[in-house]
């Protein structure tokens, strides 16, 4: 029997694609504007159900409104045991450049663009981009349920990586 030796895999380093990150943040911004009208200071909270039996809901609170930025606190609530913490995202909207970015998730904040894996916090190699993708997926899910009454997002297509 011949033993086949495998070549050791060369670990490729992850690089950040700035155009991908910016396009994700721009899409998230427009989705936020469509889902949360008045988020520049005219309205301070929104809430809606994500299912027909009202077990899962999203509550959005406007924490800060400045001339060029707004900060939203997006909390997903559901009927679950006390030991499961509901996801909570803090999102900063940059109105001057038309971008929205996750700046905090539950008690985590200030992510590096790339992490070696494994790491002590067990962040993914692209943790920052993954959180912004999650925000986009949550907003698209809300949009598909017909929550937004605006048609601004009808032509936006999200690329799934």
C-alpha cells in the first residue's frame, strides 16, 4: 500500500477589503433610514414584532442625535429563559457620509479589523465585518416582513459572502 503524504496547508492571512466594508455600511445606513424614519432626531423609539405570535420583537431607541451622527440601540427581545441574554447592538449612523456601523454588541466594543484565531476573546478573524453583516441581515429580515413603509430599499441587493 502506498502512503500518500499531504502537503501542509499554508495559512493565508485575512485582509480587510475597505470597499466591501464601506459598501456594507452604506447599505446598512439606507436600510436604517427606511426602517426607522425620523432617526435624525424627530422620533426617539420604534418597536415591531418579527413573528405572527409576537414572541420575538425588536426595539430601537435613539440614544444620541447630533448634526452629523445618530446612535441607535437595537435590542431583540423574545420569550426565552432568564439565562439567555437578548442581543443588543449599538449602531452609529454617519449622516454626512451615509454609513451605519455597529459600534458595540452587548458588552463588546472597539474591535480590531482582523484577529488571529483562536484568540482569548474567541472573536472571529473578521469580527468587525461579521457584526456589520449581521446588522444588515437583521435589517433585511425586518424589511422582508414589510415593517418599513418606504420604498427606498426596493432596489438594494445584499451580496451574501
